[in-house]
């Protein structure tokens, strides 16, 4: 029998795949939570639109400093002398990914029409 944390993590990965699919994206979970099964690094849990590689993390409680309070749409954070990250609600993330998809398609169309 699997460890409860493993079951919780796997169910969260499946939940993300379903959310992405409902939002109109192609999404696939790596078998065994190992991205190598999909040809990526082992840390990859889910791939969205065959491009975006996601590692899923689920915890009982997030740190208070990551909380969305007031009229905040996203949280930006970094470790001292480290890389900066942004934390956004999943629906906003899907909106940003869709905008990226549209821009990429427009650029592709523009390249095709200027080449003709």
C-alpha cells in the first residue's frame, strides 16, 4: 500500500491534469510522478500543451507569507541572492498560458504570411 503522502501527491497531479483539460489545454501526468517517462527530467510531474513542465507540490498548510490577502492577484518572492518567482491562482495561470498560446499562434501566422 502506498504512503498517504504519495497518494495525496498523485491525486493532486491528476487534479491538475483535469483542471488543465477543462481549461482547454492538453495535459498529461508522468507515470510514477517521474518525468523521464515522458522524456523530461525526473522532477516533472505534469506536462501542459506538450511544452509547459510542472512539478506539483501539495502541503497541508502553506506558509502565511504566501497567503493572498486583500486585493492581491499574485505573490512574488525570492530567496536572498536567488531567483525571483511568482505565485498565481490556477485560473490566472491558465489565462496567462492561453495568452501565450495566442501570441505564439499570431507570431507563427505572421511569419507564414510574410514568408509567402
